[in-house]
């Protein structure tokens, strides 16, 4: 039962942090982008979170999950421009970090990526 509760909390955090990556205040045109990154983050959290809950999970199984997530993201973002593809990869990485159970580290990474994306003109 505790595994189910922790998995639900991870999915909720993944949906929030995935949506934050593409959120631009005052712009209602990018709702589709928010949905896409949120779903990517949820997907990667679900894969890694489920692999982590399997009994006898070793590093090779977790490595297989990371590889699957990265290959799926690269395959579906093949024809996208570079900036959106990088955002999708960061959404996947943040989701994998959340799925592994490191929610605070994922929040810090999300805040850093968001700050870089929104202040790239000043940098």
C-alpha cells in the first residue's frame, strides 16, 4: 500500500514539474506544449518508478529503464527543432529523477532549467 501511495505522489509531482518547464506567464497559446512535457515527465516517472518497485531490482534493470525512456523521447522528437527537443529530454530526465525518488533534486533541476530558458536573453 505504501508503494502505491509513493507512486501516486511521484506521478503528481511529475505532472506539475513537467508542466512548469513550458509554462510562460501570460501566454495561453502554449497549452499544448505544457501538456506534452507533462506527459513525457509522467511517462518517464512511471517507467522508472515501476522498475524501482520490482523485487530484486538491480542497476541493470534501472539502466534498461533509463535507456528505454531516452530512446522513446529521441524517437518521437526526431523531427522537432533543437530547443523543443532539449526541453523534452530535460522533462524526461526530471521524470526519471522523480521516479527514482529524488523529488527535491528534480525540483532544483526544474528550477534551474526554467530559469535558463526564461532568462536566456539576459545570459
